[in-house]
C-alpha cells in the first residue's frame, strides 16, 4: 500500500521493472493479453503521476487513471493463474508475480 | 568546441575594435538581434519537444494496440495524451513571454516604436500573471515554496515589456530582465528535468539548489520531460521485446517478421537516446542563453562607463548560437528517426522562425 503519490510512483516503477523483466515466451496468448494490458495500465499511471504536478506529493495516494483502477481484475486473474500452475512453471514466472503483487498492493 | 573559423573570428575581433572606447551601435544592434532570434528559436524547439514527447507516446500506444490485436485481445482504443490542454497552454504562455522579451530587446536596440507588437504581448502578459506552479512539472526536484517563487516572479515581465518610451533604454531593461529571464530559464530547465537522480538527497528530500548560483551547478531528481520520454520509450521497447519473445516461444512468425521486430526494437532505443540528448542539449542551451544575456548586459555597462568594451558578449553569443545549431540538428534527427517509424521528414530549418534564416543567424553567419 502506497501512502503518498511519491511512494506510489516508486512502487509503480518497481512493478513495471519486474513486469518488464519477465520472459513471456511461454505465457499463453490469453494470459499475455491480460499481462500486456496490466503493463499498459501501470505505464499510464506512471505517466499521469509524472506529467501532472501533484501539489503536495506527500498527500495520500489514490489511483489517477481509470485504466489503472480498472486493471485490478486483470492483475488478480494473472495472480490466480500463476498460483494454479505447477511449482516448476511458477518458478519461471517470478518476475510477473512480483510485478503483479506490487501493482495490486497499491490498488488496495 | 569552437570551429577553427570561430577561433579566428574571436581572435580578430579585439584587434579590429580595441581602439573604440564606447560600444559600436551597429555591433550592439546585431548582437542583441542575434541573441533575440536565438531566444525565439530556442523557445520554438522547446515547444516542439513537447509535441515530440506526445509522438513517442502515440507510437507506443499504436504498437501496444497492434500487439493486443495480434494476441486476440480487445484493448481500449482511446489514446491518452501525456499532457492536458492546460499543461501545454501554460508552457506556450511561458515561451510566448520569452519571445516577447526577445522582441522587446530587438525593438529597443534598433530604436523601433515602443508600441509595436504590444497588442500581441498584451494577451501573453495577462496569461503570464495567471500561471501557477502547478502548471509545470517541478515537484520532482523543487519544494512548493521554490516552485512558487519561480513562477510568481515571471509576472514581473510586464513591467519591462510595457514601459513608457522615456524609460525604454536597453541597459535598465537588460538589468531588470536578466533576473526574470533566469527564472524562466530555471523553470524550463526543471520542467525538462532529469532521467536519473543527480543527488543522493533525492531519496528523502529535495537537493539544495541555489537559484542565484550558476545554472550548471543545479542538481535535479528524476522527473520532468526527460523522465516522461524515457518512460514512453521504455514502454514501446518492451512491447517489441515481448513480441519477439512471444514469436520465439510460440515458434511463430517468419524470419522477416522477426528481423523487422528486431530492427524496430533497436530503432526505438536509438530514438530514445537521441531524444534524451536533444533534451539535455536544450538545458545546456538555456544556460548558454543566460550567459549570453549576462555578457551583453556587462558589455553595455562597461560601455556606459566609457571604459574599453569587453568582447566577452561576442564569445558568449557565438557559443549560444553554436548550441542552437547543434540543437536544431538534433531536433531534426529526432524528428527523422520518428518519421522512419511513422511518417514525414524534417530539416533543421523546419524548426526555425522565418527571421532566423533571413537574418543569417544560421550556419554561416560570419563566424
């Protein structure tokens, strides 16, 4: 959970970094659609935070873009999908899991 | 680095004019005019850079849509611009203020009628008074107080631009305008920002920046236009990286499709590097602009005391113009790199105001 806009930006960048580091070569198209949409939502939120001046950057954070607010279900689906996989597959998806968890944590 | 020709000119100028005890009016008018045209060109480039940032964002969005559709997704097709209409208007007003100041200097130096251009300036001045620190991207490196201080002082520009005729003397305008011009340059410098923290203090607070010190001593935290462009490039790069990984993992796509994807991935990264170089050079041009302004002011002050004229201003103006030429080339390169990925071609002249080429502030202007 991010407390401020400044914290949120830091957390979103961590989430983005982890998601970008994930090798998606073995992710099925249906899950990849969700994953790419989540990445786009995280990107949009980062840009919104960067482009718009937040008058008090220590104020309590609330998601700015509707895309990021609305991507909670995709993030949850991705998270559930990973946990339903066998342990061997889950190990190949650690960066995806990390990125999704961070993004979800600031949406709660 | 100065070119050999510039070094020769710099070496010859003092020899040719060292017998003068007061400043040459023609030289002064030319220098002020060159400086003013440079300011207008710089302002035009900064405005273009915000458009280029939007273009990079649009490129990423287009590539994202295409990948989603290829995967069988149903993406939201509404493009979200990076900047709001208000964001762009605030920068346009600030840059129009810069242009207005440059025009005023030229008019006063060439003894034109003081009322010329006033009707155009009037709207700009009203808008400058309405500017708010929240219109700019400063919170990454500046506290609320410092941001406010920069923006508030800009409204003092109207005191210089609508002076009665009896007060329209160049030196007092330069002396008063210097401070405001520096505030505007600082505002734009911070607005352009940095792609990485330049101070360890960024982790918990703001770096200590002294506005009265040399601009080259400023330390910024990650943020501003450079960071926004870097994020946009990273987003697009990762779409192509994922696309390549998907093609590989699913043994899909011909070797041509993969080669095209690789070329695209590399081109976008190169575009990002060129774009950041352009923005970083713009910050250096802002510093060169302030140095050139200070040098003209110092030259005039020395002339008023009838002492030997210093030629420092000529050197600084040459450096300012040199920076601008580099900037124009860099802007054209970025535009062309973008056009290779999506459209039309541009030359450095496309970024120049008409006067800039007509008055010879370009490549071969006697340097």
